[in-house]
C-alpha cells in the first residue's frame, strides 16, 4: 500500500523531488502546497511558482498560501492526512501542529552540508565564500531554522564557473536522488538521523542591495560575488552619473598596479577594473535600459583619459552580512 505524501515547495529547486515522488509506486502525493503567484519581470505580471506549474502538469492537487499560521491555512494539510511531509525550499516555517501531523514526520532537502549555511541562501553563500564543495542534507524538521538532525547527505563539487543558478540546478537533481534512496527507510520508520554538531552558520534572505560590488575587495572575491548573485539580484555597480550597470561575467587578471579601486580602464588586455587586489576583466555587462552584451558597450562611457570611476555612489547603508555564526540559537 502506498504512503500518503504532502509536498511543500516553491522554486525550481523543488521540482525534481516532486517529480520523483509522483513517479513512485510506493508513494501517493495527496497534496502540493506552494506559495502564491508573485509579480515578476519588468512588466510585474503575476508569475506562478515552478512547483505550481509542475503540479498542474502531473495532475496533483495544489494549495497556494502565503502563511501557515492560521487554522484555515493549515486545514488542507490536516485534511490530506499525510504519512510523510517532504519540504524543499518552501519558504515558510512549519509550526508544531504541522510538524506533529504525519506519523512518519517531516523532512527537508536543504541545499547545504549542514550545519553550515542554514537559512534562506545557502547556495549563494557557498559560492561567495569560496567553498569548493557543498551538497544537500536530508534532515528531520523541527521548530528551529534548519536545526534538525540529518538523515543523509550528498556532496557536490562547486565548479570554478558555477553561478547560484547552475549550482542550484545540480543540487536539485542530486537532492531528488538522495530523497529516492532514503524514502524506503523514511516510510517504514527505520531511518536513523544524527545531530548536526557545531560550527553552524545562518544565511538571511537576499536583498537587491546585496548585488552591490565593493571594489575594495580582492578581485577573486568580486568574481565569486558576481557568480553568487546570478540570477538574482545580479551584481551591479554605479556609473559616474549614478545610474546602475549590471556586471554578469568577468575574469580575474593579476595586476601589481596601484590604482584606485573601481577604476575602469581600456587596455590592451580588455576592459579592466582595479580591485583591492588585482583586477577583473569585464566580459558581459548590461547598461541601464539595455540588454546584456559584450563589455565593448562600455567604451562610450570613458573620458578622454580612457578611464571611468565605478561604484562612487549608491553604496548600501547598514547591509547585514549574508552569513553569520548561529551556534547556540
């Protein structure tokens, strides 16, 4: 007899796991819970979460909600009577009434090697911090933010050209495989979990200001920042007139020149921006109101000296660190 599964997820990261659950003979997805449609793009038109589109494709029952704090919002889950709740990047905290609902518990596919990078942005944080490996942790959920004991993990290498988008896609696939391998023991109650241990860090929700480029940092840190901010909020800096330009791709260039950080110069080695250490060569940029293109579009911005100063305005005020220690919380 198949077990009843409620699946809670929102972005594309969750899609491979939902597809896996829907394909198995030993599980029946009795409810999919996802967040509401949100405005997106320049036109700010309502856009459905990827999980909603997949649930419709698979013919699964769907509920969209922005909260689980009210009894009305929780009612569909209670009526679904799930044996197991599977969560993948849902975006809402589960309260005690839901955590205690399914006899086989609630599990979460978190995109990091816990206890590092709990919270909202583990993939971007791992890239920005220069990690060489990350992974997915299948954890038992409890009331704390990603604090529960871990059933199993899968490790994934971080490639030198990985963005948050490309790495998240690979983690999604590997996470679904991890879930499939662990399901039999989760469903028959024999799965064993272990506490996370020490060294925990937490990540907060991303803001558009997080894309700001601090040119005083070393070039390698800035290059990682560009990749960590893709596809959102995207890395950006300001032109002398205060308008913003996005930098989508760049490479690190060794340099011993002592130049003010943020100085863009046209050289025989390309469009180089000086950093706190070394420089970066701009590869793909997007000027205000334009489309992403080769960095040659910046040529019209430089003055007669062949340079332009970037990042002299719009520095975010009081921006909290993306990653903080959270042991003892």
